[in-house]
């Protein structure tokens, strides 16, 4: 294969599995710090998306698509700059299925990265709040932030779960496609369409919600909104986080990771 060509799917599968082994064997502190970075990166993409979606005159679909393109900044930073994202790390199941990583080691890594993602996302909530980000456009950005958060916590558990499946199927496919790219340009262009799609379609991403909902909680009462914010509580946040996390695991680990392991890496029956 030419060095200019993208990696073939079977090569991507092997690369993802190999990286999964490396992630599982990483020391706890570097994994945690990289998890903090990933949470912060995703939150910065969410900040950008909120601004882009505020006051748009392009109509519902186009506005959500543009916000999705803006949100893709987060995963671009994770993949290109280097960070550990829980949802992308759901692909580590390929290494487990190949018996190169134990389930215990997988859960350890997921736990460390998940906590790091939460710390990183909350750090951006704090910094953006102190920076007065929410006051932009005469507080219209803050109104958008509360409206987004209230909409997420108002959803039933089952709806969040299924939207979580769809969200992380697209996120892991974005990681998969980026792994197939050889250049920085390849990786960026591979990431944007799936991420824009999941945001535009209103799917639920646990790490993004570690930013969106706490930001809405902090701003609740500080801006005047027309939507019902009764569900925007700590309990509502935890419900969303539990449902979206479970859905994300199914979408990323099973619908992408296990499916591609079965197709490309499963030992031959011969």
C-alpha cells in the first residue's frame, strides 16, 4: 500500500487493538491527566457549539449542523493533540476480545479516564463561568446553555440510553476513520462529519453532558429562560449521565468495537 493511501479497514482494526493494549498498560497518573485534558477539550467544543447555535437565522437543521461542526473541535483536539476520552476508549474492547487485555484492566482504565473526563469538563465550566462567557450577546449564550441543559435532563431514561447508543457509535466511527488517516488533514476531515451528525441529531454523549448540564445548573436562575427547568437538578444530571454512559458503552464497545473485531480480528475457524 502506498504511504499516501489511508489504512485499510483491517489495518485500522489492528491499530485500534494495539492502541487499546497500550492504553490498558498505561500508568494511572498519565491516564488521569490525559483524561482531564479530554474532558476539557470536549467542553471547549461544547462552548464553541453553544455560541454558534445562539441567535442563528439559518433555521433548525442548518443551525444544528453548524453547531455540530463547531463541536467537532473537541474530538479533533483529543485525537490530534493527544488525550484519553472515555467514549473513544470503548474501542478497547477489541483488545479484550483478542485476550490481550483483561476485563479488570479495561474497567480500571475506563474508570480512571472517566473520572478525569469529569474533572476536565467541570474545570471548563468553572473557568468559562469566571470569564463571563455566558454573558455574551446580552446573556443570550447563557440562555442557550440553560435551554440545552434543561432539554437533556427532561428526557426519559430510555430515550437518553438509545440516543447514547447512537452518539457513541458515531463518535467511535469518527475515531475509527481518524485512525485510518495518515496526515493531520486526513484525521480532521474524517472526524467532522460523524461528530456533526451526532450533534445535529440530538444524540447524547456522556462526556459532553459532563459540561452541558453542570453549566446549565450553574446558570439556572442567573438568566431568564422560557423553558421548564424543573428537571435541571443534580438528580436530573445523574440520571442523564447514567443513561448516556450505558448507551455510549453499547454504541461504542459493541456496535463498533465488537462488530469490527468479529469481522477483522476474530481467529479463523480453519
